[in-house]
C-alpha cells in the first residue's frame, strides 16, 4: 500500500544534527547541519504569520537556529516541503479548513522547484499568495 502524504508527514524520522558531509549550495563541509523531520518543518511553517513570506533559504536558516545548528540540510528540506504541501492538500480535500492546514504557500512560490512537483499544481499556491498579499 502506498503511504498517504499525511502518513509520511507523521512518520517518525531520524532527526538530528550532524557534521555536513560535503560542501553543497550554501552548506560548508563540517558545519553542524540539522536534518529535520517532516513534522518539524510542518510545525515551523505553521508558526509563520498570515501575510508573511519566508523563502526556503530563510526557512532553513531559521530552523537551524531554532535547533542549535549552523545550517539545515537543503536536500531534506526539499523533500519535506513537498510532504507538508501534499499533506495539507489531502486535508483540504477531506474538508479541513484552510486555517487548519500548514500554510506552505508562505514559503514556496512560482519559482520554487518544489512547486512544479506538486500533484495539485501551482495555481493553488498562486491563489493563496495573492489572497495574503504576497508576491507571486
């Protein structure tokens, strides 16, 4: 059986801080790197106030600081952003209200690679950003 996105969101992950194995993107080999769980990413996104946007790099920086690391793994964040967005979409399809799902559209926009991978398309993201007065 294929796991739902909510199952993936709620799967206990191996969370922790470890030295970065190599230099990639803005991560330098040896820096203390947070490898967050999907739930940690979801919880953080839920703390972003309505009408406030935060790009993925800022999200990674804030998560690292919150958990006592220098950086957050850029690869893991990509996976978890998609999981958070798809799980929120599942909840909306089940009738949950918009205010009760993680507002992932405050982090991803039309230019974010994750947006192109979403099963429900980019229009929803654009509509929510517009509703909150965020740039497309």
